[in-house]
C-alpha cells in the first residue's frame, strides 16, 4: 500500500478526520493505530502525541460523529413533533454516512459530553411543546437510540447470501412458523437504506412516527 504524505503539518483534527475516513471506507475493525499511521504517512508512535491509546481513538471518532449529529440538529420551525422528527432523520443521515458508528456507540463505556447536551435540547423541545418533565423523561426512555438515527436491535444475524437465507427460512418454517412468515414478508428492498438486519429507513421512520403520535395523544 502506498504511503500518503501530508504537505501540511499533522494535527489532532487531521488524525481524527483520517480515522473517520478509514472507518467509513473499511469498517471500524480496520481502524488501528498502525493502519492509521500508514494512511497518514507517519510512524505509528507519532500518533500517540495526538491520541493516547486505541481506546481513546475510538472514543474520539465516536465524539466526531456525535458532533456531526449535533451540528445537523437544526431545530428549525414547526411544532415539537415536526422539529424532533426532522432532528432524528438528520441524525439518521449522519449514521448512514458512518454505518459503523451505531455499533461503536452501543459498546463504549463512556459517552461524550456532547451527547448529554444533545439530549438536553430534546428535553427542551418537549417541555416547550407542552410536556411535563415527567412525560419528557418517559419519552426519552421510549426514544431509545432513535435520536441518534438508528434503532438498537435485539439481535442481528450475520449476513448471508440469498441461497443460504432461503435455506435458513425453510429450516425455520416448521419450528417458528410465525417469525418465518414475517421475515419472508419483510425482506428489505435494495433501495431502502439499512443500518442493521432490522433497521431500514422505512422501519425507522415508522417507529419514530408511531412514538411521536403516541406522545402527542399523551400530551393532550
């Protein structure tokens, strides 16, 4: 692999941008200090001046993605419902650009401070829209990971080719007839962007609208 050479001096921002680009191109497992150093055209040890460890690097790239989500969360106009819907869909667009980020977010021990500020804004939107703090708290629990643009899945079977998937469905049919029929019926369209085995754009928007409609009834 050819080593890239930066004409400008290296800094923390360039390191994190290169890390995000690498994860976008090849997945989060490809992001190692050695590989990142190769892409930046420097020795691996020199990266520790900017990030103290691999774990810190993972925290930092996650923080960079959450910063994108925060920046995309333009409250705009409209009522509380339309504002939150636009915000969640904007977060979704960010996550579709970084499909490795949902998995990383759900496995980190620490959450960037920007995430708390982001949720503070959501609570503010709810309260300004007529919700009590009690109901706003319930809403935050109900939203789960939707404000970050993805639906956290209970399980995600490994990807399989079409023939293997059909064989699996046939084997499941006798033992699990209802689940098998549902899965066979709900195979995702190739044009429907997904962030997981059961997290397509259509499913995401359905869940967001269902929750927002239910909260509207509770608010009234």
